[in-house]
């Protein structure tokens, strides 16, 4: 019986034939490695391209579109409008100088009165009786003075005849001097009470109009009461004073001689001429304003004391250097500034000083020129060196929409 097991040599030959060739394996490994490197390179390149594209997109997105406006030279300011208070040329509160009761009043509100014209009459019996007593005391003092004068004259004659001593004569002369002084004192007291009696008639101190009356018949009048209302108020309205508080920013523009006009709400469309005559020359610490006084003729009596008026100051000169829309002003921690687009479309923040705010237009001075491109409505996050893209140029001083900017 034969052995079924194949020979050993033939088995080894078959195994060698089944094993892959070493060179082929090397070529295959090299190809696989090369493919992996190529794939990795392509991935890295694609990633770098994606990152670079995103950065470029981010840089483009960071460049904001802005509209700019060019500052225009500020036109000379024709007028400055401020509120004012109209006051009379003279104004007096009439109070009684003596105690008494109102017997009658002779003038009422709106009446035109003249200097010295009686306005009211008071009853003051105490004053009348005190005056009578003072006059009696004066007559007594005057009689004593006359007696002392006669005595002194007689003793002087007796002294010449050596009938009396020098001492006694001097005593009589001294008594005459004392009695004369008492008479003068009594006369001064009489004049005082006569003046007090004269105050029973309340009179107008100057020509004017009665603007208030609190006198009532039978009312008790007590002098020295600070809380008491005046019996009358008289205002001289032939010429009016107008007081205006001018903000400190405008105080240097106003000086005596500047013409002005007044507008009052009760006279729409009508203006009244006035002239600035004086200023306080100092800025009030609390209000930050300077008080100025204007004067206006009031022959037609149309201006009323205490009235409110809009005061238009004319020919105040060139208030600002450049004019910008108010929306172009950027308010930061260092004060107002503007964002100017410089070469290379970069932002430069430049400080300014607001000279006058006219609402839509602001007059400014600072480190800007008429040719600068000032960003209108700058964002709060704007900063120096930021890149921007100018898309519009707005008309000067208006802030209105303009034509697209061609680059």
C-alpha cells in the first residue's frame, strides 16, 4: 500500500510559489505611502485655502461702509436768538410810611399817574395828635428860649454897670444856649411829625402806570411788616429794559451797541427794535451765563412789564469756523470729535470744539479742514486706524443723502 503524503520537496516549491514577491510588496507599500502623502497634502492645502478665505472674508466684513461729508466754511451768523424778560424803566412798590386806616384810594390798576399824584389817603389820628403835642412842646421851648434871651441881655447890661458878677452873667448866657437847643430839638420833632402826617397821603414817585393795587378802604396799614403787600405798584413804561442771560459760549460775541429785535407771542409777525446797552461782565457760577441789558422805546405802550420775549441779536459776527451736520459729531470720553477718513481709507479721530449748535448744523473749530472727509453718523465702536469703505458723499452742512461715491 502506497503512502498518500506528498514529497517534502514538492511542498516547499508550492509554498514558494504562493508567497508574494518581495519587490512587488515594496512597490505596493511605496505606492500606498505616496498616496497617503498626496491625500494629506491635498487636505492641508485645502484647509489652508479655507482658512485664508475666511480671514479675507472677515477682513472685508470688518471694513464698514460709511457716508462722509465735507465741512463747509461757516457763514456769518446773522442773529442769535435767546429768551429775555421785559422790565419797566423804573418800578416801585408803594408802601405806607405811617400806621393808619385806608380812608380811600384814588387810583386803580391801569391808570396812568404823574409824579406826586395822590394814590390813597390814610387816617392816622395818633399821628395827628402827636403832631399837635409836638407843636405845643415847641411853643413851650420857644417861650423859655425868649425868656432866657431877655434875662441874658439884662444881666449883660448890669455887668457893664458892675451890678452883678461875671459868674452870674455867664450862667444866664449858658441858660440861653440850653434853652435855644431845646427849642431847636422841639422844632425838629415838629418837622418829623409833620412829615409823618404827610405820609398819610400816598403819592406816585414818578410818571407811570399802576400795575397792582392792594389798598382797600378801611384796611389797617402797619409799617415795618415785611410780609405785607404794597399798597400800589407803579411802573414807568415809557422805555423798557430787557434782560437776557447769554450762555458763556456766546458772551464774547455780544457788546454794547449791538442791535436786536424783540418778538412777543401776543404780537405774531411784529418785532420791536432794541439795543444792547450794558452787560454784567461776569459769568454767573450757577447758571453759566452772563446777564446783559437791552433797552427799547415803548412810546406806543405795547411792551408790558414782566413779558417774555424772544430776543434776536443781529450782526454777531462769524460764530464758527466750519459747519457740519450734528450727526457727524462723535462724543467720546475726551469730548466731542469727528472721524475723518484719511489716505488708505483709514479712520482718524480728531478733537473739535463746538462753537454753536443750530440744530441740524453745528459750527465747530478744531483739527479739521474744509477738504476733510468726515464720517456722518459714526458708530460708537469706531477707533483710530480702522479701515472703512466710503460709499456716499453727503451735501455739506445738511446731512441729506447724496450721490454714491465713485472710487
